[in-house]
C-alpha cells in the first residue's frame, strides 16, 4: 500500500511539473513575440526596484492596513510552502516528517511559525472575500471584471483558505495520533503546535483509524491542491506572484512624463527644416509607426500584460475613468493579455503566426478608449508591480494617427498648424512677435 502511494505521488509530481513547465514555455514564447527593448542599464537601481516593489511591496503601503494583510497573504503563502519540500520528500520516500529528527527543536519552531502565518493568511483571505463580495468596493465591482476575472479572484482566495485549513488540520490530526502512540506517527514525535492544538478538541472523538484517514486525506488534498494551484497560476491574474519580480527589475527608469520619441520621425522633421543635413544616399524607411497588434508592442509591454494583478488601482486613479469615460487602464492590460493569449493559441495550433483577421486595436481596444486618455501617468504611478498601461495606449494611439490618419478634427487642425507654422496656433512664424509691438 505504501509503495502504491509513493508511485502515485511520484506520477502526480511529474505530471504537475510537466504541465506547469509547458505552460510557462508558452507564456515565455508569447512574451518574446514583442519587439526587442534593451532594459539592462543601471542594474543597481533595478535591483533596488525589485527589492522595494516586488519583495517589499512599497506601493501597497499607501494603504497600510490593506498592505499588511496583503503582505501576510503573500509572504505567508510563500513561506509556508517551504514545507512542501518536506511533503515532497515524505511522499517520495514514504517517511513521515523527514526533517523532524534532524532539526530537533528547530523543527517545532519552524512549524509553529508556519502555523501562525497560516492563520494570518486564512484571516486576511476571509477579509478580502468580504471586501470583494459583501462590502463590494467600487474597483472590484467594475464591469471590467464581469465574468471570469471576478470569479478568478474569489477562487484563488477560497483555495488559499482551504489549503491553510488543510495544513492546520493535518498538524492537529498528526500530533493527536502521536499522543495516542499510533505506529508510524509516534516514531517522530514533535509535540503539539501553537495553532493546530486548538483544533484537537474538534477531532478528539474520532477513532485512531478515522484520524489516520483525516491526516492522510489532509496530506493528499494539501499537496494535490498545491499542484493544482501551481497549474492554475499561469491561467490566472495571480501569475503576478511570479512575474512581479522580473517586471519590477525591468521597469523603465526614465521619468514617468517622458515619452519615447521615434528617431525616424525626428529625423524627418529635422531634414524638412534643414534639408542640407539629409544624407544623399538615404533609402526610404518603411518602419511601422506605433502598434496595431501585440507583436508591434515591446516584450516589456507583453510582460506587463501577464503581470497585471487586476487590482484596479490604475482605473480608480484614472481621471478619464472616474468622470465616466470608456477608458479603463485595467481593461487595457486585460485586453492586451487576452489578445496575446489568442495569438499564442493560434501559434500552438498552426505551428506559426498566421493572420486571423483581428488585431489588438479596434477588435479588443476601441478608438474611444484611446482618445479618452489624458496621459497624466496616474495609472503608472499607482500600479504596485510597475506596469505601464500608458505606454500601450500611446503606441496604439500613435498607430491610429500616423498609420490610419485617424484623429479628431481638433487634433488634425493642431497637427496642420505645427507642420506649417511650427506651433499649435494658426499664426505665421513671422508674426509671432507682433504681440510685443501691440503692447
């Protein structure tokens, strides 16, 4: 029986790891569909960003209470799953609490710390469920989240509550079996643990065999739940648990108000104003201006899309969104990710990129959304994982104007004035100083 369990566990571990690795490979391929962008400068600042924004969750602490709860969920869940190493080794070797004897008193100290963290994770997740479904904070009730995204967040919170509960009941039944000197459990006594001991009265009336079923069931459900969570992660907004770290490291370091100019456009303007500077052997440049689909964006834009936590802080701070405009920076990121996933599935199916007659611009993100943006950078400022919805908006809007000549009449008049008068106003450059004479 024990050998069968070990074989089953080994097969489960290999299958779960293979499925996760396959999906990670697909996501990596999808991100690499984007344009090259060099973001390897100033490594010291980048490591600082990684430590403060990803590990320290610096931006979250603008709301200290929520930040502390989120930190407990994040840190607690990660730290507790260090114990998965022991579960994996126990499952492969058929032993019970393989680290208990070598670590001695340190083992009990560690499990006690894990149990305290498990209780904080459980409590915080319950509070977050209340905030989303009972208090119904505005940014969690937005139509952006209709359908799967809203369910996704609830599923993850419920899963974490179940996993933490299983962890505590696993310890409670285990230590109770040790107290009863049941074979296999009594071989490595650990003593009671700080939180799970209070669950023992709830299960004290169960027989030894029933307790073994409870302990084994909790053990199996816990590890199967973790493997399931691992493979659910790449399909969920909670992929940011992993991608927040590289995304923070590769965040753009320029001031937020600085926009990336296209060198080719700058050259065209310069040559128009100073023709003598134009190279005599210049060849026509057919570079695409802006972005129409995901492959026209940079790999960092695509990583941003996969890193989005869907927390809604960007949309909650967006003046266009708050005044009833169609624009929602969160939706921009979600649409980009959905389009990228659609392109990725097509590549997986056909073996190469083929035109499906759709594009990010128009089919996923509308002109009305793009025109509503004021480029104020509020969304960039508020994002806790260094995402820039604005950069995607600017590139799509650039394509609209420069490739499709699609701009409002007011913009067209301004563009014409800039082109002809070198200023947004309809005055000849020769008449600019007339106001001095008139005054």
